[in-house]
């Protein structure tokens, strides 16, 4: 998975996300984009859209989906309140609501702890996550756990590499880049 962010002027920005991967018997490709207005000291408002294509060994299980919605972030010192909500559609069902709410606390400028709730595909789940940027390095380690309806469980552990620009704290990367 990769992301590219760039300014479109003083307060406007664009981020493009793309990914490809294999997960057990499934392979996936996806593309996303954000257009947003941000003041790194107080807020972000924008529109975010994604497209995903999941292919399984049994083609009857294949899923294609897209989501489009509004996103907002409110920055209150070392706390961030984040939301993304809108409409999703898949080849398996008609359009439906999705939402993601997160409250994040930066215990230090390089350690983010977060909790939230997500609803997508008729499944609601609780989420706990952490991200720690290693000192003086453009590398962070992340962990995320989800638990939800219908015995849904997910755990992800990842590494993020930040390329380009000057070295900065994790909170500044999240709010400025």
C-alpha cells in the first residue's frame, strides 16, 4: 500500500492511495483519493473516495466495492477527532451507509493511541490502534485490532515508511502531510 500527498495551494491538498496484495485465498487491488482543505493547527475537511476489487479462488465470492463520503478531522492539542462517512456500493448489495469515527491521543509527539468504531458492509466493529514513529527515523510501527458483529476479528501489524520532505514528528506528519 502506498500514498502520495501533495499541496494544491496554501490550504488545499490531494492524497492518492493505491494498494495490491494477497491475503490467503484472496487477492486485492484498490485505489483511493482525498481532496481536502486543512489548517494543521485546527482542522481538515474534505471528500474521500475508494475503489476495491477482491478476487477469490472461487469467482462466485469476488467482491468489487466503492465508497465516497465526507471526511473531517478536528485537532485539539494532542487529541484528534476524526470521521469519514458516506455511501458504499458493492456488486453484492445496493448502496448502503458506512462510517468511521476515531478519537486519537498523542501520548508523545511520536506515539499515537486511538479508539473508534466502524460500520461497513452491515458489520459494526470497535477498533483499537497504536502508531509509534522511531526516533529520528522516517519509520513507524503500527498495530490495529478490531472486533465486531458476527464474530468479526482482525489484527494487523505493519511498518510505515515516510519518504520525502524533512524529518518531523508523527503528529506533524499526520496533520501537515
